[in-house]
């Protein structure tokens, strides 16, 4: 069954947001190329995430849901009344993502793992 495997938190002030989540929850941050920080959470059911500078004023936290085929599920989103807002994009050597809106205008992303993604 598809499940949330990653989340992203946009921040107007990344330094301030990192401090907040580190002090509140004990999360660890590691900077990677492209002004992006990987987030390591803790706990039995931990889901890790990422943080970046907010790209637009409406950008919200996005949950990434692992699916076997981003193309198949993106088509299903539209059939069910949702909308694809960012078409399938590669994350080299990791996989592909598609950003969608559900029928209530909530943002979420589909994630397909593929180590051959280019």
C-alpha cells in the first residue's frame, strides 16, 4: 500500500526554521548541494524529510507518497478529480516525483523510486 516516505518543509528563513525544529523535536539537518537540507527524524516510525527556501508565498509542507509508477498514479489523480501541477521530474540516481493537488486543493507528491533516474 502506498505510504508517506518523505516530507518537505519550505521556509522563509531556513536558519530560523532549522533552529526551531532542532530545539523542538531534536531533528538533525545535513546540507546537500542545491541549498537543500536533509532532515533526519527520530523514533520508531520515523519518516525523514527535507527543507529548502520557500519558492513562492503559497508553498506549503509537501508529503511524498511512494507509488510503484508515478505515471500510472498521476493519471489516476486526474481521473479522480485531482490535478497534476508539476509533471514527472527526475531526481538523478534516486527516482521521480510528480506534484499534485487533491480534490480539496491540498498539495502532495507521488514518488517512484528508480536508481536509474536521469
